[in-house]
C-alpha cells in the first residue's frame, strides 16, 4: 500500500479517532497508572511534532510523534498503525520519518517506552527492525515491569 507521511497537526478529527483507538487498544493490556498517553492537545504542544500516514485517498492509517527533550535527546511517542494495514511497513516508515527529523534537529539519541505485556509484540518488532535496542528505564518513566524501553543512537 502506498502512503504519504507528512507532518500534520494532531488537532484533526481523523487523528483524534486514531488516538482514541490507540488508547482503547492499550487499556486492557496495561494497568492505567502505567500508561503514559498524550492527548491530541498535548501532541500539538511545543516540542512535539506529529507525522500522519495517509493512503492515496487521504485516509489516516498511522501516526507517530517526536518529542524533543533537549541536549540531543528525543522520544518517540504515540506510534500507531490501524490494524487493517499492519504488516505493510507503515510503522517502519513512520519511525524512519521521526528519525530523519530527529537527525535534522541534532538529536543524537532516541528513546521510547512501550508496553511489556502480551499484545505488544508487533510494536517490538517495528522498533527492533528499526535498529532500536532494549535498555533500562528512560526519562522519568518508572521501572514498573509494565514497560519496555528502547533506545537508538543516531549518527550525524
């Protein structure tokens, strides 16, 4: 499937629906206190850039955000692809777009937090195929056993 990935505002109805779908997917997999969700309003805030993957007919089928923490550190947030298009490398393309922008902004280390429960295996595959390696807890996330952490050093 051909998709176009662009930086867009998350303050759009179809992106809001994807965020709702992502949250609904995560709710049964991890206790609520160990879910670190951003609202679309937070995703539209300073220091965050959101990419949206759209089909040729304009349907939003995936998203990912880059959160800049300063001092060369960035975080991948709100990665999601619609179940109907999984396995078509859209997640990998979104991750590559985040990495490209991070490198352009002099970010040399990307980190992310994802779930550690059954059901997160597709996400782990995307990150690991993208060159991310598991690591210890990052940023201010608790090392609860409900999260898996990844990192990747970007070359300049």
